[in-house]
C-alpha cells in the first residue's frame, strides 16, 4: 500500500511553453500533497503544500503564478510550470500525506518517483 | 524544526549490517524520528519511523536512545540495492518534512 505515482516521468520542452505534472495517490486518499524540487547534487526543497479544495501554500521564494498547483480531488494534485525557462529544469517530486491507520501508527508522507523536466 | 547531524558518507560490505547514525539533540517531545532513503534519480522511499521505542519492519530496524537525542538505522543484511542517500528527519504530523544532506551509503561488493 501507500503508492504514489507521477506522470510524466520525464519531459523535454521548449522555452516559453507550459508543462503539467500529475501526482496521484493510488491506494489512499490524501487531503494534503506536497511538491518538491531537487537540483543536481542537492537535497529536496519544498516548493508548496497542496490542500484538496483550497489554495496551495507556497514556500518563500517560490512564484505562485509560475508554479500553478491544483488539488482537485483527494487522489490528484497537478503542478503546472508556466512559461518554462532553462533555469526551471529540475527534478520535481510530489508526496502525499497518508493519515494514521491501516497499520501505520502515525501520519506519513509517501513520495512519487519524480518527474525530470528539461527546458531547452 | 529540530536539526540533525549525519555522516556525509559511509561504506558497507555487501551482506553485512549497515548502521547509520543520526544526532537530533534538539528534537521536541512530540516529534517522531523518520528515515527515508533516495536512490539515484528516484523519489524518496519511506523506511521506518519511531518515537521512543525501538522499531523493526521488513526493511530495517530503528534504535532510539533513551534521551531521544540520537538514533541508528540498521539495515541487517545490506545489498547493492541499498546504495542510496539516507535521511533522518524529526517530524510531527502536518509539519513540513525538511530534508538535510543525509548520508550517502555505498554498499561494496
């Protein structure tokens, strides 16, 4: 259990285009999902917290108009990188927050496999 | 958020137990200790978590000191697939998971 998927696993796009990344919790419902970004040889950095049915909360320094987040259902959150530029090239990872129960003693975040974005 | 200190890197022979230490001396009373690992070019994988008692699951064992200021993740029989960066993260529900630099564990054939 506790499987999180991401689509696509990789994408190459031209500068100025928009890219949408999907994050799905496959076997549990997640009222909260998180989006992270990871540059080469660096650790994961939280970009935003996505709550089902409400606006996302962005970390300091993350442009909310550039990184659009939609959490339309309890199993799906999307991240759209608008007007992508080469500096947006990175590894984008989502996580879904699974509440305690089903054998787990406390709430746990489970991560997707990541999406590698390359902007030319 | 509690800060953690982990070795930058460690090597372990295949088949031996890998013991990964973590210091979290400023952990608060309600924070659990979570361990994740990240294999190259993949998303982090949840391993185990604990509060005060030692924990064991199919992947690993977690030993937490009585004062909760440090813990050790034990992979009992390391394989080449265990080569990854391991993160120790104090965490309480609804907090943000803050990833440090972790320990790069290399399993040697």
